[in-house]
C-alpha cells in the first residue's frame, strides 16, 4: 500500500484560476465606467456617461441605497478581496507554546495583477467620487 504525501507545489491551480476569472468578471463594471469617463473627457461622448454617472452624483450619498455606484464599487472591492484571499495561505501549526497561525504567500501572477488593478481602480473611483461630491 502506498501513501500519498501532500505536496503544495503539485496541487492543481484550480482555485487561483477560478478566483482570477471571478476577479476579471467583477472588475468589468468599474472598468466600463472608467472607459465611459475617458470617452466623455476625451471624445465628448455623453450618452453612456450620463447613463452611469448620476448614481455617483446622488446627494446625499445614501450608504445603503441600491444603485449603480454601489454595484461598481462593491464589485471592485469583492474582486480585490477574493483574489487577495486566493494569494494568502493560512495554516495552523503547532508552535513552541501552542498553536500558531502561519501566513504564506502564493505566487500567482493573475491574482496579483487583479489585486493591483482592483486597488488602482478603487483609488481612481474614490478620487472621482470625492471630486464629484465636492463639485456638487
């Protein structure tokens, strides 16, 4: 009878791939909004921008309202969290005086790229929202 030892290097890359695809899908609303903003600023296209932008301009900004701004920001935030958790590996190990939580980092370029892009998109959306609320 042979016994199998667990080797983390030989494990499937199914979890990072699924979280990567989920992250790319969740970044679509924020990326689409930024593209419509760039089209508005660069090309003067108003139709798509005015379809999405008024949800960012609501006054007062109701935190629990269900509108496009919360969907866009929530999707980006969820993409960052899901891919960040896919990059971290948490294990409980026996330490010198009890149990210790060991944190390690998985090297996966797709998840790292999605986390970085999501963080940049969150910063851009936060700056846009701040400017719009100061402006109106």
